[in-house]
């Protein structure tokens, strides 16, 4: 319908004729000017030539109040006189100003009137009813109006569309932009381009060639001008992203007249796409640069859909090799039942829409199993359910946890050994003293029977049985001390001896289970203490004892073999038990791992055993076959032993003692029975003095002669053997006269002192037999005899003026005075004293190597100048510092200040002759 208003004309006759079906569709309106126009004739003409219409009076047209955008259709004004146009012209102008859309045609009654009427912009056309072409012109006007209405509607559609439109008149180089186009680009109306050059200036420089080429391809080659991307500059200088689409309109000759098209604002979409690209880049970076491997798999098929770069490193396979394979190929083909159950529970938790994690091994390309922790989540992608697994290599964490467990186990071991050591030391000390006088008195009894010529076979047999039992008790106590001693890693031990001790300790576990065969070839000592090596052997023997399904000693066999080659000592312990499965063979190194119930504790665990051996350069290897047995191989480097030999046999000691001279021997022991026994053992060959208190013995020595041998216990109340030794050394160089006896040290300080004296060959362990004691005394006399004999000879030739500690050896001083200027000798003594003072003051700040060098230099000077006691301690400081033992070096230096005070007195009193 082309009009918005439907009014009946004032003429009743015509009004009546228009009723009925004529009102069903109105194509145009006839404006009745009220000036006796032949309205009925026009109506008949209109009905005949055109069709439906409506009749409109001037009053009704004025009251219509046209609204912006309203369609008023085609208005036909019948005119019989020029005056008929005055009122209608004003009404039409007012409607158009209000925004109404209408077409106006003047229908002149005569040709003369048509010539008189001057058309202005208010009217679209004029038709004379007398013209033969009037019907055709009226129909054409109606068509033109319909086309104008359609154009108006299309323009309204374009103006209110999301996209903008543009028109380029190529013939006139005129460009028209719609209001929407201007808004999208973001420029003011006065800056809208009006020609192609101005438009090109707004296009981004990098896009101009491409846009120009797209236009030419469309105009000259009829290629589609579709979705052409371009960036166009707005008023603020920024570039928006747009998509242009267009088509060329050509005339009958094919010449392009117009290029029209649309412009779509792609800026928001481009921002979204850029954000998506940035998000994709961030996701890709996160996915591929994360430390952990990520695997995406289809939950139904189990096929791998996507993996990241860390997955390549974890499995040692390329991404292409991993994608498409089944997830089970990521793991070892054989997993134990616990892992399988854990995996089943893991998947069940996931299906309940829960995040879940699990620890399982994966199988790398080189066949290595790597422990990983998998954190999994369910993700829906493209309509299918997938599982995303994050695989974290926890090898370092497993190793750290293993180290922590090993450390805890070592702490437990150390605590266990400390407790055993304390117990063993206490037991040994309490047993060894009474065992000493039991064993000693039995030997005294045998000697008395020989002296009194008492012959009794039964009595001798009883005494020998008692001696054998006592010696067996002594051996048990010695073994207990050996395997429970807390000592340094640099101590050595005899592997065969340790194995014999350990096998005895394990015999309660072995004797009812298996037969033990030992093939122990003599070897050098190894750099591992007997206590730590015995713990390793005991642990392996305990495992071997539990390696049998049945306790049939006729079939079950444990074999221990010890051999030595050019570089190592090898200990092999093998059994013919049920063996270890391949699955468990890799787990035996886990701290405290066990598949069998342990009786009496789980032991060290093979991981701790291996750690103990590794600390000294050893190895531990295990080979096993199910139902065939297990072989454990230990390799240890050996050391060249520099230990002093045991005290010589008693026959040698007798040869050292002259029948005309009884050496003086002082015995100091707080146990009266032991003291009495020792005196009884020695009184026939030595001049013996007895003291139950070290202080009393010290007082006696300060006022009398120093005996040739001082036998002292170490563990004594008030003043122990170590303090007694230090006080005696202050009186002079008498340290080499000491022979210490001990039932076992129970404090750290006494233990260190015991080890030091043992290294110097001045220690005898209780209980000992009379022959051992006499041999030790003889060795002590031999060590000091040559030096003291030389000093005695020199004293007879030139009596010494000095006898105190810290003074030069008289004989050496006499020799020096014969060959060196006395003034020079005196200055040498002064210089040495100053250097010793400086060393004592600076020692705490010196590096251990510097301390060793300075002690060595001063020890040589002191020895050359005859100050043997100071040289002795300086040499001890040097030796300790050379092996990095600062504590011992400091202990040796601590002995010097008292001697340097005496030496200072000598230097002050020494007046060259």
C-alpha cells in the first residue's frame, strides 16, 4: 500500500462510487482543491487507467500531520486554473519538511493550462488529461513513485544496518559514505572523503597496494570484490580493521558506472581474534615451556591426542611418536598389583569428577623406568571426553626421600651403636677387671704348683678348663666391643676376623636354618672399622638366613668366601634359597625394604649397607634368581697395615732382663684385687711399687726416682690415667716409660686416649695373661733402653747442670758447646723460644697445612738443639696436622706451654762458658 492516509472525497456521488472493493488497496490519492474540478471524470479515468485511489480534501491533507519517514504515496492534483496550486503547494512543502515521503503530479485539464503552469521543486511532474500519452505518463509516474518508495526503504535499511555502505561514482570520481560508515571509521562529516584519492589517504600504507589491486581485479577482470581486509585511519589517528564488499554497476555497453558496497567493522572481531591468538600463544608457551610433561588422551579409546615438548624429554620420543599411541605404551608392560590397583582407583576418582593424582613409573625410550606423579583432570573437547594428565618426574624427590630415610636409618644405627657401645664398654669394664684376676690367679696357681712340685692331673685339668672358660669369656667381651665400637671411618679391620665374629653373633639365627661354610683366605686389612663391617655382614647373613622356605639344614647352604686380588678384597655371601623376584630386586635398595616378617628388628637395610661401603670406596652387588638363590658380592680396597706387632713372646722378654738387675715397676690401679694380682705376677722379676690412687703415685714420683716402667689403669676416679700421664710428662721426658692397662674406656676422652696409646704400642687390654704382661714390660724397657743408656754415658763423661723438663739433653748440649760458639748457641736457644711462643699464639688461626709446616720446622730445630721433649710434641703436632687431625694437633701443642716455661728459665740462666 503506497499511502498512509485514506480519505473519502467531499462529493457524495464519487464517495459512494468509491465504496466497496475500491478501498481494499489504495495506489494513489486525488487531492480535491474544491474549485469545481471535474473530480468525477478524473476518478473514472483513474479507475479505468490506473486502479484504486483515495480522495483527499485540502483540509484533510492539512490535518494529516505527516511524521518523519511516513509514506504519503502519489498525490495527484487536478488543476483547472493556476490559482488551484497556491494552497496545495504550501501543504506539500510543509509535509516534506516534516520528513514525509510523497510524489506530487499536476493533472492539468487543458493543454493551454499545462503550458501556463511553471513547475518548481515542489512538484515532480505535470500531465495534461487531453494528451494522448496521459494514461501512460500517469502509470509511469506511479511506477517511479513505487521505485522511489523502494529506494527510500532500502536507504532506511542501509542507514539502520550494522554495516555501512559506500558509493563510488567512477565517471565523476565522487564517493558517498553512509552515516553508519562515517561512525564506524570515526571521523567527522566534513572529513569524509569525497573522491578516491582522499579515501586512499585514510587506508593504512601497508594495505594500499593490496586494496588497489583488489579494486582493479574486480573492475577489469570481474573478480569478486569480497571480504577485502583493510585498515582505515580514524580522527584520533588509530586504525580500525574493516572488511569491504562491493559490486560494479555497468551500463548497457558494459562500462562501469558505479562501484557500490558495504563496509563491516572488523575491529571488535579482530581484537577478539588477536586476544584468541594471544591466548593461544600463552597457552602454547605454557603448554610447551612448563617443566612437567602434559598428555591429552581420549578417555574412551585411550589414544594420545596431544603432548607437549617436556613429554619428549621425559619419554625420549618425538611428539609424532607419542601422538596416536595408546596410553598404556607410556608405562612399563609389567606393573605390580599395587600399582594396578592404584591406577584403577585413580580412574574411578576421575569419573566421579574429582581431581586425582597417582605415583606410577613410566617407561622411557631407552628402557629406563622413571618414577612420576600424575595429576589428572577430565576435559570436554569438541564434544568428546578427554583426560589431561600432568606427568612430573619425581626422581629427585624419590632420591631425596630415600636419602632422608637413609639418614634416619643411619641416625637410628648410630644411636643403636652408641647404646651398644655404651653397654659393651660398661659390661667390658665391669667384666674385664674380675676376669683379669680370675685368669691371672689361675696362672699364679699353676706356677705355685710347679714351684711346690704339686703333681695332680685332676687339678691341672680343672685349672686348664677354668682357663679355657675364662679365655672364652674374654673373647666374647672382645667381640662385643669390636662390633659395637663407635669409631672413625678411617679405622681399619681384618675382614676374616670380622666375619668370624659376625658369624658367631648370627649363629643363633643360622644354626636351625642352614649350614654355614666359610672359605676365608688371609687378606690385608680394609679401611672400614670392625663395628661397621660387622654390621654389614650381620645384615646380609640375617637376610640369607631368611631366604629358605623350609628349615632343612641338610639342604640349605650359606657360603662365605673371602679373596684378595691386586686392588681389592672380595667378600661373597651366597645362599641356595628361594631368591628374589626381578620386581623386588630393584627395590632392595629402598631403606628398610623387606618382604618377609622380621624377628628382632629389620636390621640396617641394604641401602645403608651400600652407603657404608661407598663411603670407603667399596661396592655392594646383588644377583638373584628365583628358586636358585642369591649372591651378594662386597668389594673393598685394602690398606697396607702399619700397626705395631703384638708384644713379643715371653721368652724374648726374659732375655731382655739382666739377672743382676731388677728394673723398677710402678703399678697404679684402683681395683685392689687387680693391683695385688699384678704385683704377685711381677714381684719375682721386678722391683714393684703399688698404688691404688694416681695422686698418691704422683706425689711419690715428685719426691723420688722415676721408675723404669709405669703400669697404669686408664679409668680411675679423681685422677684418671690420662691426667696422670700428663703430670708425669711435665716432670720430664718420661712418656715412653708408660704401659697402660684397661678394661675398656667408657668416655669419649678416655676412648681417644686409649686409641692414641694403642697406636704407640703402650696399651694392654684386660684380661691379659702373665706372659703377655711380662712381654709388654720387656718391650717398654727395650724402647727406652738405648736412649737412656746413651744419656747415662754422657752424664758420666760430663755431669749435667740441668735435669728439669724443657731443658736441653745434657749430652747434646755438651756436644753443641764443643762445636758451636756459645754466644751463637745462646742466641739460637733464644730464637727458638720466641718462635715456639709465636706458634702457640698463632696456631688457632693457621690453616692446617701451615700448622704442619711450622711444627715440622720447629721440631727439627728443637731436636737439633737437644730439647727432645719439646721436639717430641712438635713432631706429634706435625703428624696430626699432616693428616688433617686438628684436634690431635692442638692436643699435642697443649703439652708444650709448660715445657716452654722451663725452657725460658733455661735460656735466662744459661751463661756461655
